C-alpha cells in the first residue's frame, strides 16, 4: 500500500461524508487529481444505452487515497498487510 488500481477514482457524496464522519476531516488535498470536482458519471451498456448518475463528487488518485486510508488505519493501531485476504466465518 499504496498501489495502483484499475478502478475509478471517483468519490461520490456519500463516500466524502463517510471520510469526514470517520476521520473528522475532508479528503486530503494530496489525494485529489485534476479536475478535482466531479458532477456525475455516464455509464453505457453493451447496447449503447446510457445511464446517468448525476451527483457532486471528487476525483482522486486511488493509490494516494487508499494510502491515506491505510495510514489512518495504522495510526489507530491496525496492522495493515498488503496482499492478504481472510474470509470471515
């Protein structure tokens, strides 16, 4: 951690609110990319039909954002281990 990810770096409003509620601060500036603000997304299915998701959000570099989250976890005493997965029983 951090690592590059193939998934999008868009944080929707709910995600931004969770960061604020859990960590008492906004998404770090160091994690944001340009343009910073996002006003929605358009998804297209395999037949070309568009689905709009219009909501304010932020564009972040996932590697930086995930690294910030891992750092916060470490600060709270969590052991962060890359490349591991333990299935819940």
